[in-house]
C-alpha cells in the first residue's frame, strides 16, 4: 500500500454509544392487531406517542427515530414475523453501529403473571421464538430484554391460541397501565442504564 493510501485509509466507524436500538417484537398484519403476542408493538406505539415519533416502513422493520434527554432511540417493529426477529435486530444494530449493550428487546412472556414487567441483562430465550432467533443471529444472549407478563390462563396444549388471541376486556385496563410503565422503563434504560432501572422497577 502506498503512503498516500495509508494516510487516507478510513478507520472503521466507532460504535455510537449515544444511540440505542429498542426492538419491540410482534407479528405484522391486521389479524395480529390487539393480540397478546403483539404487546411489544403496542409498547412501541405508546413510546412513539409519548416521544412524538412516527413509524415508516424500512428494511426488515417499521422504524422510528426518537430523542430523549440527549439520547437517540431507534425503535423498530420487525416486519419479519416473530420467528425471524433476529434478522431485523442484527441488521439495524450493524447498520446504525449500535453497541449490543445499547440493545433492548421488548417481548411478551407467559412465564410471568399478567402485567408483570422484568428487565434482564441476559439469559436464555425461555421458549420465546423471537428471542431464540435473536440469540442465534447475534451469537450471544448478552443483551437486555424487557419482558411483559401475559400470564398462563390457558388450557394445557393451547399456548399458541392463547398468545395469538386478543386481550379480554377485563385485561385491557391492566395491560394499558402496565404498557405505560414499560415506556417509563425504556426511558430509564437509556438514561440511567440497566442496573439502576432494574433496581427501580423489577420489584414493582
């Protein structure tokens, strides 16, 4: 390589530590609107309303860039369907050069009681197909995830029908109130970090 090429060789871009990827999981299509499995999309929409964001269709996801207290949040709703969520997460992490410690995945969880919110810094997928694909695509489970409890009020063998079913009228007030708390947790995550946010919210 000549001396001029060495002088002008571009250095790899550094990760943007002020930028966060908030990946809210769900399934695209009108038939999935208002279903339990789409609570991630619901939280994304409430976050966008709170921070005056709007979604546009982009590669592998609907995306919205929002700002909060000096931080940039790239919020995505993958359009890959739940089982291939990792494709969208991997693409946008690389595209925007966001470090994995600034990734937060928002997903439903039948292992938690209805409306329970738990922030975790890493861990196995726990049978969640979206998380399974993300872990596989990233080659690591060391990323934060915010789990929203659906409860387990379904007969044995009817798990799929339950998660793809719509909320009961009696559940909606709880879900909507806890979705607003999830928005607060996301804002805390980007400003205070995972540890302080877990201490503040995980026992509530």
